[in-house]
């Protein structure tokens, strides 16, 4: 389905929603029924509602209905109040956002309106540091080159600035024309994909009459982002209110059921079944006693002919009396306790990261005890085990290795000398490092240049190039300026072939302004670049170099280029433009077009970037493994790099103490045979030997398709695994695989690509790292460093589990004890279903787990009023087992239990008090 947005036209107002956002769960009309429905979805609440309803039947209830209705109402009121308070706070937050002032332009006139009054098609005008109120298509900025910078941390958690570009057809419009522009944006219906926007734009006369112009995510300003380092920008609203990409991404995470809660549910069902057996036995015995003995006792006043349901009365009485086997308030007590556990985590100063001023935070207060039962920890590598501080260390250019002696290529005299001599191969290599990226240079007032990048790798490459005199001075959507050894070079940026996880590479098509040559610059993973070299080029040295750098734990990128003929580029550019304008399968079509261009590359060399281990990582992993916790590494990096990091951080042990089994192959058959060999070896392995396996994403895809059962067995036998070249989906699949066989999993990561894994795991932990806060916001717990995981699991997890277990056991044991006392009393009360405890005692017990002892006396005709008044704790019963109201007969509630202090005396001829 498509959406047509007419710019500066009120016709869209009735077709689409306004910009009012709402994150509330309830309203005044549905709060009570919706909240009650959610609470009664729990088995325990359904059970106690049944008990409370049975107590309204005066013929069977041995105690006051208030003993269950009171605690049940208190529990529901507390839970509903909490929900109402949380929802009210959400309402206040929404109101604040909806009522803030924004500037819109209509037919050239600027006017202030509330954010909630923005409609699709309106032109919104923003100034520096303004929050973007809805999803906009950028049509103008204060920058002459038509670019602006946005901070997207609130949307995706990434702290680096993003560059946004005005579409080409709007590039030359003046501010006055922007306020009067007319046109149409053809886009897809709202979705939650914040990294994709496929649309086309066309402007109408008299401003301009244009052909369709393709739009991408780089032409948009999304809701919740902020405009930075740009005086002003304006855009047309395409998605508003809860239909924005941010609004579509919102939602309450599904509640996670802890292992302790699951056990309590199972225990509750088991006790309920036991309770039914007890009730049937006692009810059957009670009916027999009533038939054989009770009808003969004249003072009990049993009718000779009872109602048809008379045989149900005694069993139902015992059902009500035995209902205290299941503690009604255990859920509320545990919820309150878990809230305290979460605060202990928030207040823990030993988990405060002073380097980044980041405290530990518990976003989910319901699963603290599961931290003490973790069996598998599945961790990302980059930014989680490592610092994600990329430093350019080594490189190989034209088969020459630099940085071998001092482990720093930037200080290698041979490389510095080649730079000073303007060696052509070195110049090409450095030019690709400086131009083939999405880096934005920002010049300060004192003339120094800093770089903002979406990728730490790109920032490291551009910074290294600048230290080797290839300085990226300025860059906009169309041009770039480079300074090298005192000379200025200018390039037109014709096209950017963006990096994707499938392509594993990016390219830039640039034109040298001085020579007029069109160049294709490419960089990417070795398996994505080296196979695309031109025929005749020897790449064996580069393959060996990549292998060597990987074994050193370095991240590698291969760089290449080629010169394009002008006719070749023009033909390709038209095809690329058509693919970019497609609204269906745009990403696939673009990938196919890019594939045709990225061929016959001249491989220039290999770069190697270091990503150091975080402090305390080896000690933390060693301690977790000593505690019996299995640790896996899931990464998108190369196998040799991941293995080297695994050795450095004590994840795997070197020979002869450990053995690493590799699962790989060139065909599906080879992969499956490799899996069977690994499984056989693992089964015969000595317990004392640390055995692990390693596989990549391609092998995992084959295994999950053809031999999932065998891989599951291998996963259950292996304490350690290294999984390389993993996509975000594959990471989540591995977590789901371990969960499916009953293991309690914890996933930890720091980037947006770890979110699916974190949400899939029983417990998700996010690290507030250099890749942003997206993982931390999606997680149940957030910490500043990986080393704090040991305290989170081994201290807070253990204490929380022990405390939860104690509270649960205490609650159930005490309930069973009180119930068994009641059952024993039934044997000396004629199995009549009479309650031993008074109603106030039962109500206090249900709420506070306490019981008040009382004295019960079944009196006969010789008792006198004066005798009863001497004993205020005596319970006064009638012949039929009903308790006499201590104050007035009019206030009598069924067979309730009260302390006798004052009562109205009812005397019959035989001296027996009765009702």
C-alpha cells in the first residue's frame, strides 16, 4: 500500500491522523474492565475469586466472606493503583510533548502551533537543538550544500551524529520558495523500520516541475531526534502521531516469567490438586458422620429432609476452609520484595563505572532471582568484551607490511618516507581511507578538525589517514576537499553505495575535479573485496596478511579501486537511479546494480585496526566458568580474530588443556559431517579437558536447516562456543535454541545489532558503550562494563534467589501448617466444616501471613450470660454450628468468627442460645 502526501495542502488532514501521541495503556472508560481482565488472567487470582464467590453462599461458608474478599480487594487495589499511577505519568509525559510549541509554514507565513496540531503535508520549520516533532522529509537547510546534522540517540541509542541531505530537486530552493512549495511525496504506509525509507518526491509548478526524485532514510528527519550544528532546517510531515517510525516502534515488552514464578505456578497447581483430594475425603467422611451421627444429635437441629444439594454443603465448607493452603498474598509480597532487590542493584556503588559515570540500572524489577540461576551467558564481542576504541595499528600496501617492528604503522619510517615521496600506491590507499566513508568533518573556531562517524572503524581510518597527511578537510552531499602534503584536491561525490550486512562492503563513486576521472573506491571484509579483484592480480599475500592480522586479534578491512569509463558510469547511473526509485524490493534491486559495478577492482591493500579488551574481562569470564556457568561468544567478526580474543579473555584454553573443534566445510555435506565429528569427539572427551567448538554463520544456517537436533546435543555438551559471522537474527536463534531445551540464558551486548538477542534471552543485559544506548534500553539490566556482570550474577543474583526462595517457602509452609491445624480440628468438631479461626484472624493472615489464636467453646443449656462475659475470648456458637453475633443479630454475616465482648442474649425455653 502507498501513501500520497501533498505538500502544503490541507487535503491530507482528513485522510491521516494528527500528531497527537499517546503512550497510555488505559483511558477512563476501559481502565476498570481492562485492568481486571489482566489481573484475572493469573491462575491464583481466578482461584481466589472462585473461593470468594463461594463464601457468598451463606449455607456453606464457615467464615465471613470478608476473609477472602478483603485481601483480594486489597491486592487488586494495590496492583490497579500501581498501573494507574504508571499510566498517569505516561499521560503527563505525552501531554508535555503534545503541547510544546512548534513552527509551521503555510503559504509563506510562519506561525506557532502545538505539536499535536501538526498534520501530514504541513511544512515544519526547525532551529538548532530543536527536537523533531514528527517524521519529516527534509526539503531545506541553512547550509548552502543542503546538509544538516541530527542526533539520533533517543531513537536508536547511537551517540554519533548522522548526516541528512536535502533531495536534489529541493537543493536550490530559497527560504521563501520553501514556504510556498507544492508537490507530492509517494511513500509506503507507516512501519517501524528506522533504517529504511523508500519513497519518491515530485514538485509542482510554478516553483519547479520535476521528474520523480528517489528518497531514502538519509533525506528524512525522524521524530525524537535533535537538530545539531545547523542553524535551521525544514521538512514536510509524512508520518505523524503514533504512526511515526518512533511511535510504531514503541510498545510494552512481553513480561518475562522467572524460573521461581514458574515453579510457584506449578506448586500452586499441585497444591490445588492435593486440596481437591483432601476436600473430597473430608467431605465424604463428613456426610457419612452427619448421616450416622449428626442427625441423632438433637442440638444440631439438622433437618430430616434437606435440599437436593445438601450433600455438597460439607465438601464445599472444607474447600473454603482449605483455601488457605494457597497463600493469597504471596504474589504481592514477592513483587514488593523484587522491587527492593532492583533498588539494591541501582544503589550498588561497586557497579558504578566512574570512567563514563554510568551506574548499574534495573529496568525490569520482576526477574532479579533469575540472575542467580543463569546457566548460559551469550556475549557479543566488539564493545562488550572489547573497548570498541578503534586504533589503526598495521597495514599492507602493495605486498609490503607496515607496523611490524613497533606495532604502529603510523610510526613506521618506511611508510612515512613513502608518504613524503608521494608514492602512487600509498596515495591511492590513503585516498580510499579518506573518501570511502560516511564521516563528517567538523571544523572548530580554532581551525582544528574533528570527525563524526557512524562507525568506529571509519573514524579510525579517517583519523589515521589525516595523521599520514591525507586530511579530509570538508565534505558535503556533493563535494569533498582533501589536503595532502600541502596540496588541495577536490572531488565530486557522484554516488554512495551504502554498506549493508549482506554486502559487507561499501563503495563511493567520485570524480576528480582536476583530471575529470571517475573513480570507484571500495572497502569491506576480505571475503567481499578480494574475490572481486581484476584478473591477473596476485592476492595471495593479502590473504596471508588477513590471516596473520586475524590471529593477532586485529580487525581487517580490504581496500580497492578502479577507474570507470564515462559511458560505463552513465549507463550504470541510469540503472542505479531506476533501482533507487523503486518502491518494491528497492534494497534487493540496488544490491544487484551495485554488484555489477563492483567488479575488476585493483586491490590496494589491507588495514588492521586494534580493539582492546576491557579491563577485568579475563577475570570475570574465568570466575563465571568456575561457578559452573557456560559462556559463549557471538560475533559478526572473522573466525581467527574471534578465536584470538577468546584466548586472550580466558574463554577458551590453549592446548594441551583445551581443544577447539571447528565446524566448517565448503558444501552442506562437509558441514554436516564436521558437525557429527565434533559431536562424537565431544562425547568421548575427558571431563577435565576444556573443549569448545567454533562455527560461522553460513555453517549455522545449514545446521539449523538440516541437523538441528544434533547441534542441540552438541550445545548441551559444550561449555564454550565461538560463533562468528553471526547476523542479529542468528544470534537470537542460538539464544532461542538453548531456551528451547530448558536452559536459563543471559544475553549481553552493547549495540543495536544485539537487541534481538537481548530480547530473546531470559535475561537481557545491555552495556552503555560507544555504540550507543540502544542495547541498554532494550535490556532488563544495564551496566557500564562487562566486568560488573560477575557481581550482578554472583552477588545480586544469588541473594535475590535465596530471598525469593525463603519468602516462597515460608508462605507455603505456613499456609499448609495453618490448614493442617484446621483439618485436625475438623476431626474433633464432627467433620462439620466448622472454622477454628475467627474471620478477623483469617483476614489478617491472608494479608500479613499472621494468625491470631482464639478459644472456641461449644456451649450447652447450662451456660449463663455472666459466665460468657467473664471470658472475652470465648466464641459463642448456636446449635447448628453458627456463631452468635457479639453485637447484634442484624449484623450477622453467615458463620463468621468474632471475639466475644458484648452480645445480645437470646434465650429459649431449653436455655440454649440460637439464631
